[in-house]
C-alpha cells in the first residue's frame, strides 16, 4: 500500500537524537529525526560527510549500508547520502518529493553550491511563503557542473536535515529547448519555467510600422498559432478590453507590434507546453520573458497571455519584462511610482485572464519594490531569487577563510569583463575598493558594495571551476554560520510577502 500521509516529527527528545548519536558515534541533526513506516530516519554527520541513519524492525526497500542488529532485534543501518538513497528515501517518505504549489505565494531560492537548503528552510519557516528549494536553469547547471537530478537530491537532503515537512517545489528554470524538458521531468521537477525569449523579436518594439506590416505574412507563424490574419484582426483590431477598469486598447500599431514581437514566442511556448503535457500531468508551468531587452507593456502582456490561453496552454505564473532595471543581486533601479502604476495593470491582467501569479525574476535584493508587489498582486506572486545564496556563502568565507576569499575576489576581478556578457549588470571594476588596502576583517564589506556584489555574482562559474572544492569544504566546516547568514538574508526577502 502506498504510504501517503505526512509523517510525524519525533518530539525533539534528546533521547532519540542522543540515542542515535550514541549508537552511531555521529553527530545527528536533531530536526532530521523522523518516525515513519515503523522506522526512525535521521541524518548524521561523520567528519564532513552526511549519512543516512535508519533504525527499523524489518529491512526497507532501497536502503543498503552498514547494518548491525540491536539488542531489541531492530536493525541500525548507516547508508551514504548518494543518488540511490535519495531516490529510495523519496519513495519511503513522500514529503521529500517536490510537489506543485499552485497559486500560493511562493519563493524560489536557487542554490548553486547544493548546501544551502537548511538555511533556506529556516528562513521560510513560519512565513507562509511556499518554497521552491530546488531551482536551476540549464545555464547554471552547465556552469556549476551539476545535473538536474543532483540539484533536486541536494535540496532534498537539506529538506530532510532540517525536518521541513510542509512541502517544496522544484523549478526547472529558463527551459529553452524541448529536450531539456524530458531531462527535468525524469528528474522529478514539478515547476517548469518556459523561456521563449529567443523567439521574442525585440526589433518590433521600434521598427517602422510599414516594415512591420510588410513582414506580417512572413514573420508570424500563423499555422503554428492556429490563426489567420483575419481572425487576429477580428479578435483585437481597434478593440478595447476593460480589465478591472483599466482600458487595454489595440489600435493598429499596438496590435502589429505585439504580434510581430511575441507571435513566434507564443508558438514556441505552446510547443514546449505540449511536449511537457505529453510526458507528465504532475506539473505546473511558468512562462517568462523577463530576459528580453524591451519592456512588456500591459497590452503586450494581455495579448501574449490571451493567445496562450486560446492555444490551450495552462500556467500558474508569468514573468513579464517589467519597467526599470532588474540587475543581479542589487536593488531595483528605476522610478518606483511608474513601476507600481504599470505593475497594477499587469496584476489586474493576471487576475482577469488567470488568475495566475506574477513572477519576479532576478528578484534578489529588490527590497524597494517588494511592498508594491505584495500590494498589487494581493499575494498572488512568485519571487525568484538565484545567486545571492552564493554571495552569502562568500560573506561567510570572507570571515572564516580570508585567504580563500582573496583568491576568489582576484579571479572575479580578472574574469568580470568576460563573464558579465550574459548578465544584466552595470557594476564597474573601477568602483571596487582596493583589495591590497583592505584588511582581512573588512573583507565582508565587499558583499555590501553595489559593484562588488555584481562582480562576485556573475563570476560564480569561474570561481567554482577554480575553487569549488575549497568553497564547499569551507562551508561544510562552518555550516551553521552559513545557515545563519542565509536565514538572515532570506528573512528580509520573505517578510514583505509573509501571510
Ligand atoms: Zn529569469
């Protein structure tokens, strides 16, 4: 029979934790101890390695390790935290499987190093914000040398260690090619972010109207959109839609620019969606066009979403390209009043055509606009953060291993001119404090300086190539310090959205 309820956490009785510690000779994470399937499961640490501990009266499927029989006849097994045991444990304890989060207020916390989830869970506890603990794009996987499966497994061990029972999502982020979907479905992802950005025609934003009109027949994939030009005109031309009192109007120029800019992106999204839906029905979808040059106007959002709907695409979350600058790891840059005015329209459209969540990509450190997001979306929002768990790791390293931090900083300075190419950043090396003039105890200040944050943020791939093992080793040696830093950092992100 399928075990299908959430297991009870064992009360934090010192007895169980210390009993297991005595039996195994290991440090046992107190929050991890859990009773299910007539067995006790826990996570232990031996040196810097984590071990799965299982105490059970009968053998459990897929758990193989060093076992011994106790006086009372139960078997105590100590097994490696490898991919095989991650899969076995998910089969035994369903709360460790990623799941769908629906329209709940949610937040994604990318973890490029694979050791941050306990800190993320501590920050999420009690906020009512549903977490996505596993979240990586294919680009990040390429730079960190991890597979989609490893990303989920690492997050899952963190969920287990911290005794997080409330469920979590796993986001296969910025999927661009159909074959990436297959890989991520197989790994157990539940949240799929389709990024049709390569199919967005940014030139349509400003190209002369006569050129755009002349290109309509050729450049719009009418067959893929299951639409004729006449049907398009019939649906939109010179029409005005009332969206919670906002007038969304389609005079010829607005319509032609919208279909030329987003027509191919809509067709690609529908193609990706059908591929995904053919592989699984346990998924939720986000559509993101945030990494495009030109702002998504409310009219374009309305058009894009309404056409996706017509094609049968279902999604829980959508990321337009908002006005202003969303640079990595720093606060919002732009006019706050203009931002909120446009956000109010996007949020109204999301309610009118959905409801679906509005998603904030590059959402780390955008403290000045969180209140507007919480207000305008009424909590129907997804906050996506990524690289700042890495920056918090560097903050800890600056404190506990300044020599390593200096090496990472020197490499970042060397690599920034190249590595910044694929990121939206404006930080300049000339604004960095001089490392030679910075004493060890002041190195942490680099993590609070605008330009330095961006320089360190976008060079993570180079840093991991050169110093990945040293970074992980340092964080393992100081894991509580890392969890503390993450908890403080993410609390500030989640608090504005807490229920
Ligand atoms: Zn994004």
